[in-house]
C-alpha cells in the first residue's frame, strides 16, 4: 500500500517483564472505510530485524459496492509483505502480475530498483459487502540488494508449513520457527510467523532470532506475569528465551531477523540507505519514468507535495 507519513505510534506503559525492551501502542489512522494501526516505524525503534514498517489493517466490513482501492504507486529499496486474516485483495504490478491474495496466503513483492503496484477489491466481491483484516509490512533490503531487479512471489496457504501442538497452531510465513522453514525466499535473515493459541496454551519464542517482536492481533497473552491485550507490539531484548501463554484465545504474529546492515531512510513509499537515491526516485515518479501497471494504468497516486 501507499505509505502516508503520520505521527509516530505511542509507547505504552513500561511492563515489569525484563525481557521486553519496548511496548508500542500503534496509532490508529482512518483511511476512509477502514482503519490502519501503524506500529513501525517508531521514534524509539525504527526497525526490528529488516522490518521497517508494520501496519495492522482493519478489521473492517465494507458496505455493498465498496472496497479497497489503492491506486498504482511506486516503491524502491524494500519488499512489501501482505498477509490477510479475512477478505481478499487483488494485487497488480508493473511486472504484469495480477493475483488475488486470500487469508493464509502471502504476497512478497520485492521492489528493488523500482516497481509500481495497485491493490483493489475485485468488482465481484463488492456486490454484497466485503470484510478486510490483515497485515502489511515492509522489509528493508540489504544495501547490496537495494538495486536488485524487482520481483513478486505469491505462496498459497497450503504451501506454508504449519506446526501444531496442544492448543496452538503456528504458520511459518518466512524464515524458520519450531523446526519448520517457509519456502518464501528472502534476501536477509527474516522471521515472520502467525500463531493462533487456545486459552491456556503456551508457545516458546527462542533467542535464535537476533531481533524479535510479537504483535497481539486479538485476544490477550501473558509473558512472565504481565498481560498484554490486542494492538500491542512487544519488542524483546536479545538473548532471552520467551514463553508466551494465552490468557484468552489469541492470535499473535512474530516478526524479526538479523539486525540490518545500517540505518535506512524512508520517504513516502521509498526506502534506501542513501538519501540521494530517494531524491532520484521522487524525480523519476514525478517525471513518469517508472513502468505502468498493465490492466490498471488509468490513474495513479501523485508524488506528495511535502
């Protein structure tokens, strides 16, 4: 989606659990028909591993005839990661990709040196109203890969490994966890997993991942006696093994990876280790030098005037 700069999310009360470095309460933004809670970037923590942007979309219920319409817009220097809990979004991009994403699937779009995409609700899914609930994240690319060729990978829910045990179900979207590895290719050490937990179930979150965070999508969890409700991003100190206990039925998402190879600059939809590269991307989009999106080339999001 297109990133509209906004105020930083709010840091929450400091929990007593020593393993938690920071708790972030995302700022809710109304985008007209649905809300987005933005947890990253944050004034006190810009990245967790390669994750430089974390949006919780919805849950929303569109009226009949309505849906999501994110017009074509550009990206450089990052990969977008879209994962849905409910609803459907049709992704189109300048590579000629046209594919719907549904709950449990993952869309991993690598912008590299530059890509343009749009995200919309299909006409046939607007007729009776449409739910929408999910996540969209950006992961920074290693400095050596920022100018890689753009690419797109769609992996269906049946292809992603699932680990089940008493009261828990963990889908490994990227990287490896609990002995399972996702087939999604990444350019950096990356972890992304979704877990549903029955009340009372426990789940380990070991210290193998250098930088780690957990987002509570719904329900309530307990970590070392501290309880956390939905809409909280918990960033853990490195090196500590964590056990998550579901205080109620809950859904959580775990993200992280190796510390990034240096800071990144963000402006609108552009991410780069170099400010001059972002300036170039601005000029290229304004001058119409990016490729267009086949089948969705009649409109676009103009460069913000700021």
